[in-house]
């Protein structure tokens, strides 16, 4: 089981938990397990077309999956997957 | 209501002034109880915006992962984010709103001529179409 760290605003969709242990050997599989278990989370992470939302970043340990193999990035038992809100701005 | 404890506030002002004339950014860590938010730790982050940073910021995701880890070690939560507006008032711009997340507190700090001027906090609604000002104490 890999551990997925849930950012504070999304905990309301996962029974107030701050992390969820799920099965899966790739990021895609891990997130599918997570959103199958907690369907309300799905619309917060994915677009209607099933693509990861642009303001959602996924890290495996300290690495951004965009610079690895994206959804196909492998996840081992001891890995931590973190859902990281993309926060930016300007004036 | 959000209260920023002195140590955290000192770090936010230090980072905002040191980063001037560029925008600074960071993570605010603390706890929420009965709708009252209390920030006990501010973590200065790198501005990863590629381009002129005098009026733009993008929090470095690696710094967020580190801050998230630190919050959990302390038994606390990431409650929000802060950033500065160099030589501009503290307001939540349409760009800020568009690139924010709901629920979080967003503290905007006005820095004029390298010196902290004033700050305001905002919370965006669920579809990021509007943000409400939040009572800020520091
Ligand atoms: Zn701003």
C-alpha cells in the first residue's frame, strides 16, 4: 500500500482523513484506487475528460510526476504520493 | 478569523521585505478550531514563476511538499499561503483568484519601497469566482 497525503481542503471528501493508504503500482493506479474509494474526490482531481486538473500537482516522494513518467510513474510500497495544490498569482 | 502568531508573522515580513522588489511566497501552518484559524509557523518558499517576478509568483511545489511534511511532523495543517505585492496594495487580484484553491487563507502583504506596509487575508469560493475578505490579526 502506498500512502497518499491529502491536502487540507480535500479532506472533507475522504472522511476527514489526512492520508489514505491505497493499492497501485503506478500513480495512475494509485489515484484510481483513491477515487474509486472516495468518488467525491474525483471531480476535484480530474476534468470531465479524465485529465488531471492543471492546478493539481502530484509528487511521488520529492519528485513531480510531470518530470517523471506522469501517470505511469511507478509507486513502491514505501512511497508517499502527495497531492500538491498549484498556488500562483500576480497583479 | 485568522490569527498569525508573532514568530510566524516575523518570518513572513522578513521574507516579504528580503524578496522585494520581487513577489515572495510561502506556506502558513497551524490549526483551525471552530472556524478560528491560528498560524504558528510560516515557511518561506521559492518563487518558481518563470519570468518577471515583480508582479507574479508561483510557489515551488518541492517547497510545498517539504512544508506539508513539516506540518504533519508537528501535528499541524497547512492552513493557507502568503505572498507579497511589491509597491502595490494588499488586494486579491483576479490572477490571484484564478490560481488559488478554495478553503485556504490567502494572506497578501503590501511592501512599499522594501518596507512592509499592510496585509489582508482572503478565502476563495469553491469555483474560484469570488473571494471573501477574512478578519486578519497579526
Ligand atoms: Zn497577489
